[in-house]
C-alpha cells in the first residue's frame, strides 16, 4: 500500500485515543480502507467497494 491518511487533532479528545488497543484497531481500519472505488474478487463474487470500505473478518484482523 502507498499513500497516507490524515488524522485530525480532535482524536486526542476521543475515548478511542485513551485506549491503546482501540486506537491501534481504528488506525488499522483507516489504513486498510480503500480511497477509490474499485471491484474486489472474493471467492467467485465481485464486490464493489466504495471509498472508506474494506473487506475483512475477525480472524483476519486478529492475524494482522
């Protein structure tokens, strides 16, 4: 993956920021999310992803 994400300074005042595990999960989701619309093949099905979406599961997140 290439590129960057922006974080607003208001994150300092959120409840997510006070919990290191939640903050890590939230940033992970931000970095995994697509920034452009595109199609993704899952098995034999094509899924159309919009900006801000990604496909994952609990086990995949746990492994990552």
